[in-house]
C-alpha cells in the first residue's frame, strides 16, 4: 500500500484531495498535515522564512512516516515545495504544476483566477518560468470569495468564481483556477464559452500517480 503525504494550508482541501488520491491511486493511504496559519501569515507578509521552516519540517515528518511522495495542496507555497523536492529523498509535488503545463500546451493567452492575492505571484512566476515570453497572462483576484468559503458559504464562493470566469472567457484561451479550493466551483466543467478551464487537483494527482508508476518499472 502506497502512503501519500498531503500538506494543506486550509481545511477546505483536506476531504476532497484525500478522496481524490484514493480514487486515482488504488490502495493509497493518505497522511494529511494541516497548518491553517500559513495563509494568514503569507497574506500579512514578513513571515516567509518562518513559513518555509514550518513547511519543510512537515515534509520531513512525512518522509519519516514513510510516504512515497508529498503533495503540496497549496499553490501559495509552491516555491517551498520545489525546494523540498530538491533536498528530500522522496519526490515533492506542487499541485498546480501539471495544470500549468497543460495550460501552456493549450494556448498562449491565459487568465489566472485566485481568491487569495498571495496565490497570484507564485502561479504567474511558474507560468513565466515554463512558458517564457510567448505567454500573455492576465490575473483576476476574486475578491471576498475565500472569506465566504471559510465562513461555510460555498454556494456564494462558487457563484463569485463562476462570475469571474464569465468575465475572463472572452479574453483568454485558457482560464486557470489557481487554488485547489476553487476546483469545485464549476462542477467538473472543463470549458466555458469555448475557453478551456483548468483546475489543479486531478491533474496534479494524476501526474504524481504516473510518476510513481514509472519509478516502479
């Protein structure tokens, strides 16, 4: 049985990602770590080194627990996950990397939607690193949506995201929902007015699954 470690920064992703790992990776055991102080610290600024140290310690704990791989459920700390991948003996994944790779294969005009401002910069940075100067990137912060989600009002959270998708649909070839917590807003739709819509959870976990399978052969 494979153990997969997930590091979360919001309780909104714990159940959905656990279920998705078990759906896609047969017989997987999921080990979750949640630190819901990370996003407030990143939003406030000035705590980046403390967040880095905490996150790396969680990844090391998961390595000690014997997981086959670690998946970062949070795009905001993607750079820390990349650092962990370089220093740990097991693979560490950004949940959004596979989504970004697919976006670049799909088109050059890309809109990045997020409900937290702290997610926009790391997502755009990875797009630019992978896609280069050919990309035309728009960013769209869905104001208030994350607070609604944390207050338990997913219906209004999802409505705001759908509204933002509609606003971007005529402006880009691809729309990225940058946070895993946004993935359910369109109820599995992968297109809207002929614009490709990408979310990170399924693509990220499928990449992890395929890489582990290749490592075993």
